[in-house]
């Protein structure tokens, strides 16, 4: 395998789900880039940005830098995030959650992709989370082609669907055409993750700020999509969780990821 001229990206992936809806979110962070005719390891610069993000979170919202962020716990008002000892309560937590997303400044333009799947919707014979993962991999591949990069992945540990789906996608990833068909008349074409090297990586989100951000964004997407089906709880609706995802900077969302529905970086499989 030859190194692509654009370098290497690292994708960090996490999910949010219930019995009706599965959402997976990927964040692409540059690892290697060609700059001034030499290869530069770019990942540490983005890590330093994530570190400053956590430090601002500590200074503004009193969330310890070492405290692991769990989106569902934060949204529910629990988790002992305040000084690592107390909980915010739901109204305060909603304000903090939105502020945390608005403050993300270390993710490159167009680097966040999400895929959502409703129960009863299938994609190439797959349903629920595997279908959402399949759709996400398709868009990750497209992004890599556009950027001319190789890539590796990191998943939060504990879900075999990621590893199985990733290994399959490196060999077989059927993809439809945006114009209704491929040359030769085929409705689908196998476009595997051929630019991805190495097996899937698992990492505890406790030790990875990028994965924790993917969890926050996946929950924000989850809330937005649930609101579209009028499925938010009363308190979530009253506190504005339908609009949480919209507080994430627009420029870091890959709005080219979908060709149906709103251009917000969310692939909705039922459309």
C-alpha cells in the first residue's frame, strides 16, 4: 500500500441509541500532513487544542480536566461534573452542554459525520446499528477519497458490531450511486475501505477526549432526530434538546455527507 498524497487521518467513533433509533458519529483528526515538502505529524496540534478545550471547560464550568464526559449523564443532570463532586441539575446541564459544543475549535472543517437509522429501515440487508455503521463507513471512505488520505479508526470499546462491520467493509462495502446507477448499469458498486490500514482499534473513552467529543455529538444528533419524530421527553423538549446539535460549529460538519434531507452532516437512512 502506497501512502496517499494527502497524508493520514484518524477517525474517532461513538454512538447513541435507544430501542427505535441508532446514531453513530465519526470525527476525523489529521495525523500526518505534507507541509512545505516534508511530512509533518499533525495530530499533536489537535490534541493540544482538545487540551485547551478541556481547560476552558474547567475554568468556565468547573468540570475537572480528567473527568470523563458521558453525554447521557450530563444531559440528565447527573454525573457529578461540577467540581467532580456535584451534579448540575438538568437546566444548568443543558446550558453547559451547549456551551461545550459551541467551544469546539480543534476539529478541522468538514470533519464530523453522523449516520442515523430508525428501527425497520435496512441498508444492504443490515438493520439497526450495523446499518448505521455501514452508512457511516461509506461517507468516511468518500471523505478520504476527497482528501486523498489513508486512515485508521478508534472505537469505544465493548461493541463487537464495530469490529465486525469494519473488517467486512475493508473487503466489501456496497455503495449506491448518487445519480441512480454506476457505469455498466449496476445499481451498486463495491467500494471498500481500501485506504484504511490496520485492524479496527478499541480504546476506552475515559482516556480519549476525541472519543468523548464523538459521544457528545452523537447524543446531540440523537436528540435532534428524536425531536423530528416528536419523541423527546417533556423535559428534553422544554430545555431545547432539539436544538443542541445546531450549537456545534457548522463549519466542522461534513454537510456533503448526505444527498437527501437537510445539509447538516446527518445521514438519515429512512429518507
